[in-house]
C-alpha cells in the first residue's frame, strides 16, 4: 500500500523525460562553458611551450619569491582568522551581550565591501600621507609595501570565512554540553578543548580551507597595499598580472595554473571533509533507528532491589 | 545535603522569572518543582546549580552560602532536559568525563575510574552499550547515560530538569518508577523540575507548586492534591471544572448551583471561584425543580475503565467534564444531544 503511494507521488512530482534531459544539458553546458573550459585553457596555455618552459617559469627567482610570499601571508592570516573566527563565533553563539548584532554585521562586512576599498583603507591609515604615516616613519616601521600590509589586507578580506562557518553551527548546538561539562567540574579551557572543539571540528576545517583559498588567491586588496616590488612584495596573483602585462603568457599561465590547482585541491578537500562528516551522521542515524526499534526490549527494568548492592558500592 | 533558598529573585529583561522565592529542602529528600512553563522552576534549578546567578537572595547548601562558588566547585549533578550528552564521546567516556577532568592531585587512577564507570553503567542498566555513541541510543537510554554521568562525580545534590519531558509515555512511566527506586537506594538530595502533575505526584516526597516566580504551595503529594491552597493549585493539579459565582450567607451561588459551605462565615460576601474534579460531578435526567447546572451532552469518550462526558452550558466557554463508571453511563443510556442536570457531589470554593 505504502509502496503504491510512493509510486504515484513520484510520478506526479517528476518532470517528463525530455524536460529532465534539456535541463541537465543546459546546466552542464553552462558549467562547461564558464568553469571547465577556462580552467582547461589555463593548463593548456601554461603547457603550450612544453614542460621545460613551464618549470622554468615556476623556478624563476621572482616566481619563487611570489610563491614563498603567498605561503607566508596565508600562513599568518589563516591562523589569525582561525583564532579570531572561533573566538567570535563562541562569543556570539554562547553569550548574550549588547552589540551582538553589530558584531555579526561587522563580520560580514568584508563580503560586502570591495577589496580595493579595503586596501585603500589601509593606505589611508598607514600610508605616507595617512593618519599613522608620520609616526610609523619616525619609528622606522614599514607596514605598507611590506609583509605586514599584505597580511593586514588578507586578514581583512578573509575575516568572515571561519566565523560564518561556525556561528550557525554553534548556535544550533546550544550551550547544554558546555554547561554539562562545567557541572561535572571541568574548567572553561578544558570544556572548550574536550567538548566544544570536537563538536565544531568539521565546520572549522571547512572554514580554514576556504579561508586559505581566498587568502592565497586574493588580488584586489593586496594589489593596493603591495607596491608591486618584484621579488619582494608580489604575491602569486600579482605576479601573474605582471607577467601577463609583459606579454609573458606562458609564464603567466604557468603561475596561474598553480592557483587553479590550489582551487581544485581546495574543492576536493572540502568535498572530502563534507563526505566524512555526512558519513558520520548517516552511520549514527542508521544506528539510532536500530536503537529505537530495540528500545522496548532494552528498557525492561531489572528489579532495582537486585541492584541495591551495586548502588551502595558505587555511592 | 540540605538546601536553603533565601529570598531569591531573578529578572530576564522585563520578565520576572523568580520573585522573592524561599524554600527549604531537607537532606535526602526528593523534591518536585511543579509549574507551568515559564513559571521560573528551571531558573531556580539553574541557580541552585550555579549555572545562573540570582539578582538578589542566596542559596545555602548545608548552611553554607554558595554565592561566590563557581559551578565546578559546587559538586552538583545536573541532568538536562535534552540530556546534553557529549555527542563525540562514547557512553563510557561520557560517564567517565567528570572523573577524568579532575585536577591531577584529586584524580583517581584510570583503572579505578574504569571500575567505577562500569559499576555506574550497570546501575543504570546500560553496561552492554558502553562503546556506543549518544546518537546510537534511544531517548530513554540517553537519559540513563545522562544520569550515570551526573552520579559519577558523587554529587552532593542531584538536579534534574524535566528529566522525562522528551520521552514517550511508556518509557516515561518506566523511568519514573526507576528514578524513585534509584533515589531510595542512593539517598542523595534531589530536586527535579516538571510541568507534569502526574509525574510530580508519583515520584516526589514533597511537591513545590510554582507559578509566576512564586511558590503557591508546598506539601506532600497527598496534601497538595487533596487540600490545594488556592485556585491555581487546584486547577493545575489534575482536570478541573470551574464555576464562577459568589458566596453569601455561607452558601456558594453559581449558575444553577447552590452549594452550602460549612465552616464559611455567614456574614462573608464576595465573588468566588468553585472547582470540581470530573469524578466529583454527577449527572441526571432533568426533572422539574431539580437542582444543578443544566447542560447539553456534546461528546462521550472512554478513559480507562470510565466514561467521560463533555457537556456545554450557557455562561461558560469551557465545556464541563464529567467522569463516571461505564456501567452507570450505559444504564442511563447517555447519548450526545441530551440535556442533563450536572450536580457536584463535592466542590472546592475559593473566595476571591
């Protein structure tokens, strides 16, 4: 009977066959035209003059410097946002305080502001003519056109990734487990380490992966504060632009292919993380069904008197 | 451990959760905090645990003020409504948690911890699933794990927040009985919060009826049920039919009702609310000059061995509910649509 109902519902809710094919073709066509073909083009262009040229473009000193700088900037910005994002999500999800809504809005700000504006803000603050410019010059501190400026700009644009990934999850999970840990005598730090962190680890990992991809790939904000000094303040995206403007297409595409590769690795990692998470949930749900159906058998109480001896031993 | 709650008030924004509430709980008692949702009972429980702090007033445990004491130092076992098990830990690790997080100087060796956790799991009858994760357990099993986890740290006080609220009726009944036995064995001072009067009356030594941040009545289950202190308690403890009217000359006058009140001063005149339980009402076919509320039978249905009649009458929005023996209902050939006279065999009157 139930089977029959399912069958009817499926028929009623499904488009005709030709419609499904047309829709699928359109979707896949768009995907190919706008994602797969450009990505393939990057690789093809990069290898147009052969492997030797490709490798030469990557080990060229300026390219190596750009790769190192990109890794360094991401290596600083990502951990910073990992800590900040977790702390902000923790505060927002677990506590009630004034200005909470403002904080949530502020975290989203980098998504809505053009990265160029973000870069200009730092120029305005730290530049020669900026608010802190003279003071910085007097104390011989370089922020703009140096690593600190690149890190600041990158931190700004990657602000929301970890926090956003965690906030909704932590809000959904609530405070109960943390409170339980406290009543059991765990300190705040222990509670975070043993109770909160394991519950958010997958979301945290996803956030870090996305944050890292954006940190390495960021162009606009970094471009404004970098100064484009070859071999010193050029990150990979900036290096690609310079090579391209100098008509060194093969070299430009070679470095760009690294960035494209990073994107693919990121997607694969994200998919793997989500798959692992899904698998855990699915396994738990299957087991839960078994537990529910066996509850009637499981709950048959053993006479408490028979347990009295053990109870006293425990107490 | 005895608990003394002294003039505790707590406000959330403009909402007054607790209003100058005082309560004494004796060592080894099992107390039920009973009240409608939003009455402040859970807030009180959280204040005893130290998860919330009162705005004014204090909580003493064994005569000692706990005001400055952190949650971790209070040594209370808290069982949450939705269990709050650590979802990434096995049943065993959940129960062992409280023992393992102790400072190194107070911590037992791992071998002792294992033994103790195993004994607890046997006590709550889930030792055979100690390797499972909370998601793999049914609601009743999770609740037992939560209880074992709370008991593991040898709490001075056991606090339970709606412990059986999220379980289905049959499991709830089993666990209720089981909790009562467990309490009798362990003898730890326990306070549990519930909105289910049946649960409170069945399990507790004493019932504290809470409403709008205040205590309405404290007493044994028999006392609060048989001698409710006021209209709220009567209405909350079980099904009740309400009649609005007034008292004068020692008699309650309601819609079609005249009910003498022995012990009521004759010169007192005031508005009053009268209550009768469904089984304290009788029905009969209307006879000329017969006393009682004239009402129309709308529906009849089965409640266990008895039959419940739902009657509508002018002057009241809520239907009157009458419970009587099935044989009697059959003998009177009661059918929906008939007009009947309803008369209380006993009536509780609360002058306003």
